[in-house]
């Protein structure tokens, strides 16, 4: 497997679409300050910090990239030719006020801005209009983005495979939850570096995960510890991977030793919940309806008291991004949207069960690029001790 960065033409196309939408909204220009929106429209990848980076997209004409001086050379590597720099933050004039002046537009769209800074920019004479143009555009992924998400899902699956294949020997030798995770992540990082060393993103980590077992599996955001998993317990492994800057997730619950009837009941209920989400993930349906269809399967299994979160979240340039498969999100599903599918059963003081698939909305049944669960039946998710 090889990972390739998205081409310049992808970002030029995005910028042109944003400019057309900006003109249609009656704005002279749009200033992007959200780091991921900047990436989406320009391809300029950077480590976000207190120093603002902005991309100005006029309704027509050439865009301008506003960066601190220390990022000047990096910004020049992009396709954008108009690079403007400020010296440092906070500066005698706030960098965002400087960006607004540099844009030349008095009526200015902006995607994200701290309220205090918003007031300061407005006090400087600019009419700011908060705009979600880029955020909503990012909801629907292009084929090139989906290809990277599929690759990320394959890496997450590989990490799960390492957990599955090696947890038995690690536990038998006295190893902990942390030992299991460290091994699986190290093996996956090595694979990613072999296959795409020049694109392997060390900043922020290209592969992350958690393993937690027994009573600690009842914590939805449980982190790995020095605890040694015990025979008869469930072990939850959740993995997030990134390929070419795009995210996917895979996760499974394993049983250490032979599962009992109650554990199998929980695993089968989680599987029914996941299948209900897949069935409901169709164009025209609402995000909230997918969540309700999925979680209803857990309630029907008598496990409603142990639900502690929604069924899923959007994924793309961010690991968690809108829309949300959750109560209150009435977004209409469209082909090309990407979500996690995370049935969870959490029984405090006893145990927990969670599985994770990445789902892509298609014109018919959802595509599932995460393959681990499909290729390892519930009966196979048993780790011999």
C-alpha cells in the first residue's frame, strides 16, 4: 500500500468552489482561520499554534496566504503565490486585524474567530460575517479524499490485527494493557513508514489507539494502564489512523479465553446496533435518525441503560468533525459523507463492549472500508490464554 498526497489541482479546485460560493453569498471575500479549512483550500499543512494563519479568498481573483514570518518558506512551497507575512504574535496590531486590512475588504466573511478578537476586528471598522461555507463543503468528500480514508482504515485494521494476534502471548508473559497497545502501535508505525516514509506524519501521530480491559472497559474513553488483562474479561481496542492527512477508525472487543453467554449477548447486540446504523446510512436520511435506528437495537436487547454516547461522528481532515450521528443533528445525508460507527455498551464496575467501523455514504448501502469486524466473526474475537 502506498499513500500519495493530494495534488495541487485538488486544492485549486476547492479554492475555486469556495470563491464561487463566497460570491453567491454576497461577500467580497472569505478569510479562513480554521487550520483545517486552510488546509482544505490551500494544501498548506502546518502545526497550529497561537500564531494565526489565514487564507483570504476573494470572491474573484487570486487568494493570499497570511503567515507569521517563521512560516514564510513553508508557505512558499504551496501553489499560492501571494504570501504575506507578519512578524510575531501578539504584535502591536493583532494579526487578524492586520489580515483584515490586507484583504482590502470591509465586508468580510470569516469561518472561525474568538469572540474577543471578533469584537476587536469589528471595532477596527470591519463588517464581519460568520460563514460556514467551507465547513459544510468539507462534509462531502471527493474521490481523492475517500481513497486516503480507505487507506487510513486499512492501517487501523492492521493495528487491530496486531492486537488480535499478539495479545495472548503478551498477557501470558505478564504484559499489561499498555504493553499490548505499545506493541500494536509500533508494528503499525513501522509498516506505515516502510510503505510511505516520506508522507508518514510524525506531528500529531499517524496512528493512535487505546486498550482497556475488564471493569475499565466500562469507561467509554478509557485509557490504557499498567493493568494486566485477566482470563474471562473483555478487552476493548480502539484505533485511529491517518493517511495523507485523512482519518479513519477501526475497533473491536475481544474476549480473553472462552466467552460466556452474557458476553456473547452483548457482542451480538453491538453487532445488531452496528448493522442498524449501516442500514440507515442512506442519502436523504437524517443524521439523528441514523443514531436513533442504531441505538434502538441496544434498547431492544435490554441494554439501553448502558448506552453512554451517540453512534458516530464525521471524519476527514479531523478525527472528529461535523456532521454528527447524534440527537439534534438534522443534517441530511449525502453521498460521500464519512462517519464512524461505534456501538457501545458500558456496565459500570463490570465490563464494557465497543466496536468501531468507518462508514462512507453511497447511493445505496454504506461502504465499510474498515474490514476487521467483517473478516473476524464474533466467535473468532477470542484470544486464547
